């Protein structure tokens, strides 16, 4: 019974995130300085909780502009090692596009 409840809770949380990034950091460091897990954490947290002020703080004040997703040069190196098979280049672009509109 508990296993089923936990599985359902995990499934519900997963549905509310943009991607399944678990912040494993296997794909770091990015040769161009993109902080991949942090970009996805901010993006996924915003999707789950919708806290605009907290998201703005995390993205615009706490994060160095040189590590944001728009610095991605689309080399593809990170996607070769991502255990979740995330489309990192595409998702970084989507994350930046959405988060940068919050300003
Ligand atoms: S695809 Fe982008 S985020 Fe991934 S390693 Fe290359 S530059 Fe970095």
C-alpha cells in the first residue's frame, strides 16, 4: 500500500516538472560554463510551485549570467552522458525563454 502511495506521489510530482533532471551533475562541467542542473532546478521549481518572486530571485540575482542557459553553444557533450536522456540543448533554450520573461 505505502509503495503504491509513494509511487503515485512521485508520479504526480514528475507530471508537474518540465523535465526529469535529478541534478546528478554527470554532465558537468559544461565547457562553456552553463550550470545545467541549476537552470533546470529553477525551471522545474517554477513549474511545480509557480512562485514568481522566488524564481526571479534565483534566476536574476543568485545566478551568474555566465551560467544561464542562453550561454549554451549546443555542442551536445552533456547529452552524451545524461542518464535521464534529457534533451538538454532544447530544454535549456525553453527554460531560458520562459524564465527570462519573468523580469
Ligand atoms: S550542449 Fe550546451 S550545456 Fe551541453 S555541454 Fe554543450 S554548451 Fe554546455
